[in-house]
C-alpha cells in the first residue's frame, strides 16, 4: 500500500514512523514533510494548506490511503476533496472539523447537548467584548474563535489583561481572521488532561492519556506555545475519571455531532480539566495533538494503519486498540525567542541523541551544504519510553543534552508535576 500523509511536523513524523511498522506499507509520501521525515518517507514540497496542489498530486500519483493530520487542511476540506477522488482517508470532513475550527461552534454544541464545559459568552463586536470584561468574574479566559496554531488562548488574571487580550485578538489582528470573534469563558481550576480518541462516528476508543506543558518557561510561566513537552499516561486521569469522561463527554460528543448532521470520523482530541465538579471540556481538536502524539503513538501496541482504516470503514468496534503498560516523555527543543520571533537556519548537532531516544522532527530543513538546520519555532521532540515515568524523563533529558544549536531552548521540568502527583498518591 502507498500512503499519503499531509503535514510536515513532529506529529506527522510520529504518525509516519508508526505507519511504517505495517508490512503492507510499500511507500509513504509526505506533503510537505521536513528534513527528518525525509529519512522515513518521500517528501514533496506541496504545502499542507494547498488543497488544490494536494489534489493535483494525488491525481498524478495515486495512493491507497491518506492521513490528513493538521487542523488547517482538515478545516479547508482536504478530506472532502480526496474522498471525491475515491481516496480513503483518515480524518474528519470540513463540517466535522468545525469542532476545532470554531470555538463558538464547539461551545454552542456543548451547551445544546449538556456536555460539561466552562460557562461562556461569545462576541463578534469588540466594543461589547470590552464592556463585558469590565464587569465579568476574574480570572477569565479569552479565546480566538478560529485556528491560531495553539496560541489563541489567553488566561487573564486581571481586568487589564482581559482588556489587552480582547484588543489583541479583535482590534490588533494578533490571530488574523481567527480573532474576529472571541469566546470569553469562565476560568476553571484543576489538573489538565489530554485524551486523543479514535472514533468512526459510532464507537469511541480512547488512547492513553497525556499531560501537555503549554507555557514556554519552567514552572508554567511565559506565553502559551504549541506545546513544550508531554508525558503519558497522565496520573490525573484515573479509571474513575475515565469512566465519567466516556459517559458524560466522549460518547455524548460523538452523538451530538451525529445529531447535528456532521458525524466525526478520525482522531478527536479532548482537552479536559478535572475540576472539583468533575471533568469538563476546555477544548476539542479535530486531529492528533502535537506534541501529545509523540508520547501516545510510541505506546500503541496495535497497528496504526489497521486502526485508521477501521475508522474510515466504520468497523472500529471490531478492531482492537491496545496500548503498552509503560510510560513516555517527550521534551521539545525550540529556537530561542519562540513563541515570538526566532531565527532559522541554525546548524543542528544531534550528538548521540538518535541512539538514545526517538527523535521526532518538528521544524528542520537542510542548508545549501546539506547540513541539518532549524526551520521552525519547535524544532525537535526527544522521546523516551520506560516502565516508569521517572526513568522515561531521565532518559529523555539525557538525550536532549546531546543536541546543540545556537540559541536552543527547552524546559527543564517536563513531567515534574506528574511525578509530584504520583508521589502524593502513595
């Protein structure tokens, strides 16, 4: 089988490495891929958002199955277009992808169908939004309605911060058209949990839970990023919490999408907060998370392609989805200045890291001299698995210490909070 993977980051690299394990896979093409993915797949320089270019490529280079991984091409209808060519795909169509592409759609869906989430108001007029934050309960969360590379959410602990967040999104265009509408919602307290789940629109099979670290600095300080590291499983996601999530959130969400005429097939990401009143939804994503995928897929025992095909064929109920008992830790190595302005083209020295860990390339390229160089904000994900979390973390950091380039940054406390939770549970 020849497989097409749309995307070019660490998530796609993890997916491709997992797909390669199926002996029936004869080749994988990544559009556009990156320098690291090129070691595992053929990379073709077609942007993930160039839907016409993707369609043209598939017309002249037939594939047996396609995986559309990033949010933008899903929201732009890439799966719809590929289905029209007769190509089987993993990923939701554009109507279903609205669950991530529009925060307003997602919040209204949860309100209508009684799915637990934070109280909220939506605004498409900046003046009304600014008036609202003068009197609303503080702290509060301001969210751009549309896709914003994981950076469209601002937690505001003062009214001045809330005022600035609204102005940045709605008046200053910090998130482009995605910020023309905002959701202003109640600030929830409790540990966060990420759960990716396979669903074919009928059944839901959750993957191992994970804990993301969004802030750029140690101790969860600084601006939000696309994710500076992850661990799996998340110790806050107990069997009791998992049972409530399945009953109160996962199955009702899939049923709600069906009822709205936009059944969801693919990977549905649940960003959860475990509050004193039970688990609540912070956000949905319509695809594998990044970097959650980099710790979840290395623990997957079942064959990924088999599961993905079962999602497309709506036979997931009859397909085992099993995970190893171990743990995983992924440390993201980033360019200095990220998530703000950063330089590209810095030469990367991997040292002995590849012998010590699984290295997922997020933002890498090649120089004119063929050297591996930085080409993004988040550059590499260094992932290790082990029987216990402490060992997985230690292994990941030993491997991360092998890597060098000018200006490289990374958090030194990935998994620290989870270790504290585990210690308190004994």
